[in-house]
C-alpha cells in the first residue's frame, strides 16, 4: 500500500469469516482517530459485527454510516465494514 492510500479487505466466503477478518483489521487501527462503522442498504450485518467488537474500539466509534451511492455501488447491497486510520 502506498503511504496515504486506502486498504481494502476483499470478500470472504461466509459471514463468520468476514467478521473475523474485519475484527482482526481493527488491531491495526490508530485509536487516536475515530472509527466509522459503515454499511449499505440495511445495517443488520453491521449490527452483528458490532456485537462482537471490543469495547475499546466501540468507545471511539462514530454513528453508523449508511454509505452514499457513490461508494455503495462498489461495496454492493448489505455490505458492511469499518473505516479507520491505520497505525504507522
């Protein structure tokens, strides 16, 4: 990844696998900045992920963000994840 770039985690097979990948990704989060839990269309999948998210990360999260169409069209319906600043 280029400095100042964007990291994107690819699709996985199955919801449990996707949740594990996303929760592990938070280990690289710079907790000096907020985390934005994001989703497209419905937040059901995100809500299940948030139930498994550690409190230290929940404490710095902003409100859930239903992504606008410019980004959502790349994620697809019912997608979910976190937007955060990665530690250097």
